[in-house]
């Protein structure tokens, strides 16, 4: 039975009461949700939206008081400019969006959707139309992406063969190519499109929109806008659902993940008669199922807690109903007992929380995840650090004398690098898997935290904000794949080689009439680029291969009147 029919059948088995809606926000434009999130802290946006499930879809009542200039009303379709309206049928244009990014020396960039690791210029163009008839909605918002994809130096060929073979332990268990081919790259995608039927606060349908699960602003452990959107069937809440014990939000998905089709660097390398590259099952697509639930107890205003779980496996390995809907990823048991059904699944889960002071100008949030959730509860309590990852962050608005003006201070840290030796020496990193050897990726990019397996990131920023407009300074420290670093260099006690990026940046968001402009100018200072260092027999502390890169990003969105 084809996948699409299986998905429809599966969701009909769990049918639930189904809501009139408007189009969702575009996760390619995070500055819009950043603005809405600030408005919630100020007290001008509905306090019951947890921001744990995105893209958002507020209605007009949620927007009142927060948008005197009707920016979001235009974005979500609450305006009078219909191309066509006849009774229940409404046809409206979607905002036109263009985003460009330039890298001077080598690839850099995360949370940019369909954009790829690229040196040179790349441009993403999006637009479309929205149709609504009663509870049925069609959002057609395709994307055209084009990149120069110029050649650049990645993992150095002159690296010691042993180190290269060790690095391939990660390249062979994930699909994260350094470069997408050898020439210019152009791709047309369905983008942020969907067909859904809604009733009250729930909807069911088919979508290719990007998803974000969890409270993080910079990173999410399971679902983010780092990779292009993937085809999925969905049952979801469109807004917080009120109950006697508080508010609930949730989503259940069944999706199709695809490979990039590109080889890792120097894939023809043979070291000591052993080929570095082991071919993957590129001919077989992967089935992804997932669930996330967020709950806001009515007794603790501003607090939301939630749980997310995903499971992926190769389509040709699926032979039971449990493979299509492995809710909460069962098959618990000791790791040392062989379980073929469990071991052919790549499973990830996380718990998260967000506490925000509505009108109090402050929020604090976190997410804690486990890679491979077949562990028994006792094993988790004894060693919670095994295969873990986490994100913590906060944001605070400091009011100024000028009306609606604030200084926003924010920080976030994410760690997917492992601290337990067993996980490191077994190459059991986040977003990699020994059986599903494409890892937790879609079209060659990680679906979760964009810096990839074993990486730790610390972010801090300060901005002047007034209504939508923002001008600020940000800095990040990114340590790449510490799992590879410790596994490879600990044995020779070489502590000098950590691959680190220091990335100061200037950022700005500005509204000019119907245009929303966003920009970033970023300087990348790489220490020990790709872990490369040439030893000197005369001294120990020698400089590694340090490199510089400049990144410029500009986004422009036009909102129809």
C-alpha cells in the first residue's frame, strides 16, 4: 500500500473532533515570531500560547492590542484584500518573501530551511496563495532556492589517514554532506504548503511546512527550521485548547524523509586496505512518526511543560502496525539484549518547559532530551547523562523611557556533545544511528539543532527594540562535534585541537510601510578549522589552522494590504 494511503488510513483510525483557520506563519522568517514573543512578555499577546509548537496560527482576538499597525493581521490574512470572495470561498495572496545569504570563504549557517551549506551567494524566494472554504484550507506557498555552491576547503585531505577514518564513523552514520554537488545548485520545493480541514481548535491534513517543537529560540533538539520541510500527515491543535485543568497543545505526525543524494568529502579514500565510505540505502526513503504535547496548568500562570518523541526507520524495514505508530517509542529493555525490531529504529525524545511572566518582561525555558528511548526508567535514573542533550535559555526586556522601547537581553546554551565515555567510544552521537545510517536528517540537513552531532553552543545577545523594529549585537561560541574530538584525540592526550567558531554579529529588523526588512552581518573566527593542526617538533603550543569568514544575510517580506 503506498505511503500516502497508509498515512490516511492510520489517521482515520485515530480520528478526533476536528477549526476555521487562517494561514500559518512562515518559519523562514523567525523575526515575526520573535516580535510576537516579545509582545507576549510585554502583555499584549494571548498568554496561553506556549510557543512550544510552531508555526503559530493566532486568530484576530489574539492579535488585538498587539498590532496597532496591523502587521500580523496582514500576515495571517485578517485583512480586506481578497483576490476573490464568494460566500464561503475566500482566496488571498500570501506575503512575498525573499532571503539571501553570502559566505565569503566557507559554508556557515543554521536554521535557514531550504538553504544549503554554501560558499558564495544563495537566494530563497517564496510566495503563493491561500484558499479557504468553510473548514477546508489550502495554503500553496512553494519555495525556489538557488545557490552558487562554490568550491571551498572542508575537512583537509592532508589530515592523518587514521583521523580521517575515525571522522568517517560519523559521516557513515549521518547524511550531512559538506557540499551539495560540484556546481551551482537550484531546487524547487513545495515549501510551506498544506491542505487541512479544521473544526474548532483542531485540524487534520497533509503538509510540507517546517515544524518547531520545544521552547528554544535558537535551537530545538527534535524539530526546527534547520532543514527543509518534509511531507507529513498531521493531526494538531491550531490554538491552545481550554480544559478544566488548563490549556493543551499538541501534534501527531507521520512523514517521509529523503536523502541528500550527495557523497561525503573524499569518499574514495582507502586507508590500510579499508574504504572510508560505506554506501547508504539511498534508494529507500525513511518513515518518521512523532508526537508532541504541551500543557499549561491553570494553577501556575505562565508555565508550560511538554513532551516530544520521534521515531524513524527505513520504509522497507516496516512490517507491523507498531512501526507506523510507535507512540512514546516502546520496546523498553536492557541494551545488552538484542532486539532487532528496536535496534532498526532511530528514536529520540525530550521533555521541555517554559515559564514566562505575562506583562513581567521575562521568560526562562529549557529542553532535555534522550537519544534512544528504549532505556528502562531505572537505567535513566541511575545514569541520566548517558546519550543526553539539553537546551536552556532566557530573555528579559528592560523598559526605557521612550514609549514601547526596551533593551532585550537574551542567552541560550545547547549541548549535544556527550560526557559519558561509553557513548563517545561507541560513536553514539545525537543525530547519528548505526542502522538508519542517514541519521536524523532530511535532504542532507539535521532536523534538530543545526550545528550537528556532538556540538555545544553558547549564545548571548543584546538589542534595542521598539514595536517591531530591532537593532542589536549577538555573539556565539560553537564547539563542533566534541564526540569525534574526544574519541580521536583523547588517546594521544592532544587537548589543543578543539574546532571552535567565535561569531560576533550585528542584527537589525525594520518595518517600512508594507515591507519587513531583516539583516545580519556576521564575522566567523574559526580556531583549529576542521580540527586541523600541524605539530612542530620544537614546541607544543603551536597555532592550529585558524580561518576567517564573513557572512551577510538579508530578508525582505512584502505584506499585502
